[in-house]
C-alpha cells in the first residue's frame, strides 16, 4: 500500500507512494480539507487543478449533515461530492472535543500555543448556537451536543468506524481523544491509555465490518516524550504486521515549538513502511520540519479559511488583499505562480490581478473566495510537492533555506 | 455589425449574427449579467461553459466600486474580469432610479406588475444603509446618493458615456430615465422627451470621444402606444444611418402583461438591420413572446439570483432544492440537462445529485451557489439558443408549445 522511494540522508524524511482505492498519492503530500464534502468555494475540477491529490472530509460534520446514510446512498464520499481521487475522513474525535470542549473542566481550551489553534477546522464551523458544556467522556465513548442545534449525540469507537464505513473514504482514522496541550501529565496519560483502548476497538470493528478501506491509528501523548513513545509503540505493535493499522495519524496536542521534537520521537518508532499523517498542520514553515522528521501527509483548513478572509500566500509571506495599496495593483498575487488565478494569459499580463481581487473582496463577491482559495491551495500543495521533489533530487535543504530566507510570516 | 440570417414566417422574430470587438453573438441570445465585473459565483470559464456568449456589467456599480478608472487601468472590463468574449455595460440609469427612487414623489415604486420587478438587478445590491429620498432629476442630469455610503453623485448623459468609455465594454447604452409603470401619461411623456434629449447628448458625446465601441439607444414610453412609437421613431431616426445608434435597448416600464404588445409596437418601427435588446427580461415564458416580437438580446439577473436561493430551473418549472423531498434524491436537477452540474459522468449516474445540492444549501456552502448558478444560466442561455435554432429550422412554434405545456412556473 505504501512504498518509500527515497530517504533523506539526514533525518527521517522520505518520499513515497501511497496506493489507495482511488489512485496513488505521491508523498509528502498536502491533503486538502473538504470539511462538509466540499473544499469550500471550489468545484472538484478546481481542486484537482491545484495539484491536490486527496481530500479529507470530517466525519463529525457529515454525520450531522447530511447524515452518513445519505452519503452512503450517494455512492460514498467521493461520488457524492464528485471527487474521483483518493479521500480520507477523520474520526470525528477532533470536532467532538474542540467544538464541544468549551466550558468543561477537564478539557481546557488553550488558545495561545496549541496545535488546536493551528488546526482551524473548528473555525470553519460558525456555531449557530452558544455551545454549552457538553462533552462527557467515559470508558465506552463520548456524549456530546451538536454545534448546530444542541441535540445530544454519542460517538464510540465502534460508532465512529461504522459512520466512516458508511461515508466510505479510502482512508479512515481510529477514534481518539484530543486533549489540550496544557493538560497535566496525569490527564494526558489517562487520555492516551483510553485512546489506545479505543484504537483497539476501532481496529476490531473495522475488521468486523470488513471492506477495502485503510485504517490509520492515531498517536497521542501530548508534549511528553515517554507518553509519545509509548503511544507510538502501542500503535505500531497493535496486531502487526498484516492485522494492524495501515498507517498512522499523529495528533495534537503539543506546543507548536515542541512539534518537531514530538514528531521525531514518534516517527523514530513507527514502522518505516507505513505512512504517517500529521493532523491539522499547514503553516508553510512548519511543514518543512514535519517532512524532515518523517511525516508523509498533512492537512489543514488554513489555506482555504485564510483565503476567504483575503489572506493570500506568497513565498515572501501572507498578505491581505484588502489593504489599500492593492486597489490599483495590476500584478498577480505572486509573479511566477502557475495557479489558475495567477497564471498569465497567452497575450500577457496577469490573469486576475490584485486590483481585481481587491475589488471582488471589497464587493463581497463569491468569486473572491474561489480565486483566493485556488491560489492558497495551489501554493501549499505545490510547496509540499516541491519538498517531495527536493527529497528525490537531493535539494530539499536548499528549498528549505530559500523559503526560510524569504518567508516573513504575515507581511 | 448585425446581420439577420433568417426571419420567422409569422411575426417579427429573427435569427442573426452580431459582430463585436471580442467576437460574434449568435442571436437571439441571453446576455449573462455580471453586475460588478463578475457573474456571481462563477469563473469566466464556468460562464463560457454554460454557452453564454456575452456578459453585461453595471455602470452604476462599477463607478462606485472599484471606480471606472481602475477598470480602465486594468485593461477594460473584459480583461479586468478575465472574460475574453463580448461585453456590455448599461448606462447606469436603471440603478440610479431603482436604487435611488424610493421615497421620491415622481418616481413611485410599483411592486406588483412592473418590469422593474422583473429586472431584479436592484435586488443584487443589498443596500447597506437605508435609502433616503435622493434622486433629483433636472434637464442636465441626475443627482443621486450612493446605496453604499450615502455619498452624493451626479450622472449626466455625457458622464455616463465617459464612464462607459473608461469601462470599455464592446456595447454601451445611452443614458435614459427609467420611469415607473404606474407613472401618468403626462409624466411618461415628459420623461421620454428628456430621455430623447439625453440620447442625442449621449450619441454626441460618444462620437466626440471616438473609439470602436457600439452605442445602443434606449426606447422608452411606458405602456402608451403613441409614446412607444414616438420613442422608437426618434431613436431610429437619430443621425441615421451611419451616424446613428448601432442598436437599441427597449426599457421598462410597462406592465408585464403589456410587454409583448409594447415590444411589437417598438420593433415594427425600429430598423430591421440593427439589433434590439429587451432590458431586464428573463422569465422563460416571457422570452418566447419577446423573440417572436423581434427582440435579439435579453439580460436578467434572475437565473443567478434565484440560483443563490436554491431555486432551480427545469422544463417543468422552478423548484426549491431545500424542500425536504430532495435530501435523498440522487437524480440530477434535470435529467438530460447537459450543464456541468447535471451532466452524467462516464461511469453513469448524476454528476451532482439533488441530494448533494440540498446538502450544500443546507450547509451554507459557497459551492451551492456556484453549481446552482451554472445550471440556471445554462438553462436560460440554452433555451434562447434553442429558440434561435427553432427560427433557423422552422421549429420555433413547436419548441414554444412544448415549453408552455410543460413549464408550470414555481413547482
């Protein structure tokens, strides 16, 4: 299913090929997020044209709307949304905890340095009602309230797997508990051990239901070295080799600055021949460290979410198109960018200029979100593709140095 | 510039070819509205893929945002918005009066049977501030307040033409006064005569500025036969033949039920060798009568505006996709429709099902507007294209009978 093509000389980085039921993914690869069975503001063709290879949808959202049975009746997530390539769903755990965690005592929201913040999937949600304390965790599973209408629902590992089988993505994830990065050692350990028991139950249910989907287990353990290593060993050794997980997710929570260290602890222990997905990471600079430390897949809503606010990626950093200076700037978002939005036309000149995009944003036009999302998704997908090419050609370090020299964050 | 290819045996209908600076328009043709230099929710390629041949933008809106100078610096409306085909702008008069007319004594809004209502461009505007009485008409022009911020602006015929030259569409319109269909005979006459003087001034300014754009004069006269005929004769005879208008618009106001009669009065007098654009009409059934009575071009925001509310066109009528019954309906919007949204995939089944669209609308996803707009624009553009083919093949009457038999309005 996964084949390493080339390893970096230093570190854990590698280029590989991941086979799925709907085609291969050349790794490292950025996984485009299609939260509610649509990459926001883009048609499937527009997604494909960015170079994106795989779309990840959210189990929690699809369970609530339209319901997993509808997706199943529609032929599964790919057919339902018109995406013919590889698909993934997360387990629902992240949303259950992040959308439901507010106000509970055990799971303290931690706004400043959390991976949770770097995983802005929850921001896509725009809750329509105030969220009340509502997540109750027990050994068997989690009871939570819908962010939409406050109705009560329950996920167990078995239910998560059942829903994900109905949704029918090529790659699915074991049900896990997402903790806060500020949680105590004791709580992280308790939660991790529960996640391990849930992983076993997820795997058992997956085998019981049968079928060709791949199941990834999720390594947790917060920022603690012994817990991360224990979790990695557990996941690696669950029913190996043929009966175990087909790959691994690496979940928050750890502080952003600890991320690469934590990722290295984990990837040094995970089996080399299986793919590793770092969940919810999408900052351009962060991705280099994650790739060097052996991650193959990444997903994040940031490219599309930021696009919809007019925040556009370039190799020099992100800028906001609504700043006054762009009103009469007739150059593309980034000269040399070959996305649909930027690509010059045959007769010369930018295809869509900053001035035009500024106008669309100022006029609240839907096309603003579409053109900006195309650019940002292209940027991040293409950046990870370049990392892959850098690994294959031995030029990864130069690529990294160049981007770190030019990229100045928000400019 | 315009050539009649074939006339219908009965009535005034004809098929023709209109040459513009950016390609030819096969008429009759539905003109897609791109109010603020974008057909809402669609990329230029998506517009083209519907079969749309020409896009009409609104002078009033582009004057306010981003300003005509920005559009001019961006290479003109077509290049600015990335549309390589023919373009039009209206004169700004319609929006000046419809967005500014509320509360004035002379120009009473008439909600029930007006063409103004059938021209929902004003509904696209979503005024951000309460509109105060604000349109002042004098012989020289119109002073009005911006719907955006209440600032005061002034259009004269010369200014409208100057702005339209800067925006740079292939076909532009003379500045006119849009009256209410309930206006008295005396007021309609007074306004029409002023519109005639403005038409002369528009034409003079157009000649003075020079350049290759085509200018259409607008026939007014409300629901009164003598006024409509007087207006048609005036417009037809203004500096003919080479120095006159390149074509004609037929403006509201008249009651919807009088429309075809009024159109016939006008088109019997307008020169056969020049194109006629019925402004703001887009109801599928209305279009048949307009074509039979000699109109070549039509524009209306209804297809896109209705699409964004989930109201979708079929040959049986319009239905709303948010109705419960569509949640698990895995058929396309209309079987046999060949738009991007409906066209079956090679492996069979609908491309995007009603169930998927229902999900997107219920989830407030941007893609809902895109897929629905593609379908509706395709529907109406293709319907008028079929009318053209019907004229050429002598099967127009059968097409009309079939649609009148099946189309049940809102279903």
